[in-house]
């Protein structure tokens, strides 16, 4: 499949599925951290262990959970953002940019 600056339909769908799978894995990891932190915070009797371990796990898990919800939504609704973070399109655009600089007349290189 030829890559270009414009995403074709198959490339776009493949990138959505890839990013959704990665974000879903991190989303589930955040949920498990939050649940683990909540369990430690609720059921451990020692006050220091609750605050030193349970609370940070709960906060980190909750933050990751909400961050990945945001990422999952952005992947679907912003195709330009998806094209900007696509490593394959970035490599192709760098090759095209370096090819254009060699053919240009007196242009400065990056």
C-alpha cells in the first residue's frame, strides 16, 4: 500500500484500529490501577500504607483512565491529528521533504 500525505481509506481505518487497541490496553491498565488503589485504600487497616500506596495508585489509575478516554475519542473524531501522529506518514513526508530540498533552487535546508 503506497503511503502519501493524504490518508487513503484503508490506511486511515488501520491507523484507527491500531491506536484504539493501544489506547484500550492503557485504558484497562488505568482502570486496574484505580481499582487496585481503591481496594488498598478501603481495606488496609494501617493508615500509612493506605496513604503511601493506595492513594497514589488510585490517583495515577484514575488519571490514566480519563486520559485514555480522551485519547480514544480524539482518534475517532480528529483525522488530522491521526495523520500527524502516524509514524509511516511522517517518514514518507520526511523523505519527500528531503527530495524537494535537493531539487529546489537555492532553498535552505532544515
